[in-house]
């Protein structure tokens, strides 16, 4: 299969099951990946060989996974060191954060936005599932706020990677979504950036722009937010897409593993990482 070209900060890797996507700036901090449909994950599956393979690809094991039951809201689960073993069934949330080395956080998507966050200074990470409801409720910003409150993360140090999801090219929506975003507090300028009218008069939603704006609003620097810019419906042969496949769609996963806790001598600030990026 010919793999589509992602944005420059991303690269394809070949895993035991097939292709996975990684973000190079996040990779300098934490092992992570975005799976494709070549790893067959079904909705509501938990402890399976496929999940074990996904955890292994980021240096973890099945028992390291800390999953959530996604409900399209803005609840953020804080995963602590004493959260052992994995809870079954998992708690309801749409994002999780942790600073416990070895924990593997994961979310599932099939058109919704998968977002991974990593802090080079504290080692804390986050995994976010952002559909339109969660995006309207500012789930991305809530996750950044939780990382700051729980682990002392400075938002300006965070690196964010947005994996494959449905793009503006394909995400045709009804006016009720525009109303829902307005009722959730979005202003006219935001709505003008996020919703577009086509020449035919249909309405489309740009979840990538929504996610980036919410991360910037939460304090992350624009140049530390990386969008893969791969549309799941456009590339439905490679990615799971509910819009393309309906109820038969599987799920893809975004996983990130908490790295070993940084020490005073190995901590990297935002400036040192930016300097290293410019030299590479």
C-alpha cells in the first residue's frame, strides 16, 4: 500500500502489524504512535492480542495500558502511580494524563481527533479523544489545565501531536453543530475560523483548527502544535472512518508511554528543544 504523505513533523514506521504514524518532536520525549486499520481494533475490545501489540510498539505491555471509556465529554482522568491493576471496566472520560513512568495511555478513534501531549520537563503525558462534542466543550484545553494542576506542567513547555482524523475536506455537518458550539461559548470569530460554507452551500467543520486554537488558548506555543493533516475519510483504505464505513468501522488507537522521570541533569526546556530542532 502506498502511504499518504503526512505533515513534515511526522513519519511512518513499520510495526509487526503494518504502518503506524509517529510525531518526531513528541518522539524525542515519549514513545507513542497512531495506529492504522492494519492493526485490527474493534469497538469496546479491551485485553486482546492487538492491544498487546500496540502497547509493545511503545515499549510497554498489556498490563501497562490505562484505558478510558470514551463518552464524548470533557472529563479528564488522572492516572496515578497506585492505579494498579488496570480498571475493568475503565472509568468514563475522554482524556487521561499521567506522570508515572511506564504507564501507557490510550484513546480510540474512527474520525474523531486523537491528540497526544508530552512535557519534556516533567515527563507527564496526556492522551485525548476529541470528537465534535468534546471539541465544543474544550476537552483539549481541559487536559492541558489538568496537566498543569496535577503535575506542575507549564503549558508553554508542552508538545502536541494531532493524529489522523476527518478533515474539513470531508466533514460536512448540519447547522445544529454550529449552534452547539455557539451555545458552548464559541464567539463569532472562532465560528468563522472553524465552520466553512462551500460553494454549494453546505457547512463543514475544521476540527484540526478547533483543536489547535484550544491548545493555543490553553498556553501551548503555536510552533509546538503539530497536525498530521491526514483525513481518515479521504484515506479510508488505510484509516478507520465511521463516515466512510458506518457501524462496520473498526477503531484506531493513539498511545503514549510515560517516559522515565527526568532528572535535573537531563531535563529539557522548551528553548533547548527548539535549539536542537533548528540544528537537526
